[in-house]
C-alpha cells in the first residue's frame, strides 16, 4: 500500500469517520479548512489497478496531477478508494481524452477548455461513475456531480461519501437494499 501514498500500511483495514480524520503534517498543526481524510493525499493514478485494472483505459498524463479531496466520508476506505478511482476514470474519459489533441498556447487556455468540456459532460460523468460502482459494489447507487449545489440525502449506514475532484463536488450514496 505504500506505493499508493498512504503513510500507514493498513490504511484500508478500517472505516474513516469525520472525527477520525488525521493531518499528514505532524510538525505544523495548522488549522485545516476542510475535514479531509488521509485518502485525499493518495495518488489515484497509481492505484487504478486495484480491481484488476485490465479493463481500465489508459489514463492521460494529466490525471496524475488531478487533486481529489475527501470531504465527508461514511464508508469503508476500500470502497471510497474504488469510488474515487471510478470518478478519476470518468473524468479522464469525458474531460482529458476529448482535449488531449487540442493545442493551446498557454496552460490557462487549456484549463479553460477543460472546464468548458466538463460543463457539457456533467451528467455523463455522473452516469459513468454510477454505472462503474454499481457493477463493482452491487446494489443501487446514486451519484451527483457538479458545482455549487446543496443536497440532503438519506443513505444506508457506511454507504455515503462526498469528495471533490478538480473543484467539482461528487456525492455518492446508497439508499435502501
């Protein structure tokens, strides 16, 4: 598990709760602005082969620079890792692949193009995440992907997560049986 960037070798063996979040910098206990778990610092691209990885598409090189931060987690760490990998894969498919061959003079223009492509593919990204985690975890999962929204959901115990990928909020939960 060390290659995934986790400080503890058995990080996937327990469930993270909001009160259990730890800071990774012990030397400077600065006030954090979010209740992020230690999974937010994991490198998602190196962990794509968690479930075989053979059926996964090749990730764009920009995927290794994607920032993902877990904000509110009520699920086992393994399931959260699987969901975050699914989100990265969907983001790669709908944002990075369509803009891969487009040349932009400066990095700001490329980022602006990626934002425009993402805005047109919000529901497609959510649908891909839902399909992937429903296939891998079973049951009926619900996914919201977007910017600037509020939600209140009733979820099954240990089956809810809220995280951000490149500034976009992703809420995933399972309700009922």
